[in-house]
C-alpha cells in the first residue's frame, strides 16, 4: 500500500517533551495537530514502540515545542535516537525549562511551547493518539517553522 499519509505533507515538525520519575525525554513528531478549541485539545500520534509513549503515559503530561529552523540538528537527533539509550537533553544541548502549570519539561530555544495535561490515549491502528489539554502556552519569539516534506527533506515556512 502507498504511504497515503504523505498526501497531507508537508507537516510541521515539533519536539514533544515528556517527564516521568524525574527523567525527561524529547521526541521529534510531525503528526501533531489541534483537536478542539474549547477545551483546547491537541493530539500527537505515536507508535507505542517510542520510549516517549511510556513516559507520557506514566507522567500524564507532555510539551509541544515548535521547532525553529536553527533547531534542525537537534530535531534530527531527537527523531533518530531513543531516550531509552541517550539523554537527549544532554546530547542535543537544548535547554530544559520547567513548565509553569504542571511541571512538564519544555525547551527554552523553542519559539512557542504548549504545556499539556494528558487526558486520553486512543488506539488508532498502528499508532496511539495521545490527547493533551493545553494548560499553559509560553511564547518566546516570532520564528519560521520547519516542515517535513519526506524523510529528512525539511523546508522552512
Ligand atoms: C521529522 C520526524 C517526524 C517524526 N514524527 C513522528 C510522529 O509523528 N510519531 C511517531 O511516533 N514518531 C515520529 N518520528 C520518529 C521518532 O521521533 C523517533 O522514533 C524517535 O527516535 C523516538 O524517540 P523515543 O524512543 O525517545 O521516544 C519522527 C521522526 C522524524 C525525524
């Protein structure tokens, strides 16, 4: 079967941060989208093979951190290595910030970070839709974003 999902590309790249038992992780995701205005809900679609999946399930929170063009290398690292093996905050050099409302880890270099409380996990085929309610938004600067066309072919918009 063709990769039909590619019909919707390019898609914005974000860094999803998670925290459980005092350990933080970062994962690159392109399947992240708004689900509801009131309440403000966002969804991120994850394979349960991702370490982030277990951390998010356990910690019940996650951060959606927009990616600026200068964060390309870090996004590549966070999308190719697993938090099971490496501390991606240490390896990427990204700055860890504390979420102000529910204390989830956020990324200081990100133009915008959305702190979410995990409110639902729905199995959708070979992925899981993790639904987060936005409890706080931190806007740091105006910036272009990075969008995935395919693989590592990313464009600035
Ligand atoms: C541009 C890009 C977008 C990605 N989007 C997703 C996604 O939406 N959902 C997903 O489950 N994995 C996605 N991945 C793969 C994960 O980021 C990758 O498997 C990562 O190593 C998982 O890290 P973890 O095991 O620490 O959670 C993407 C990777 C890249 C490079």
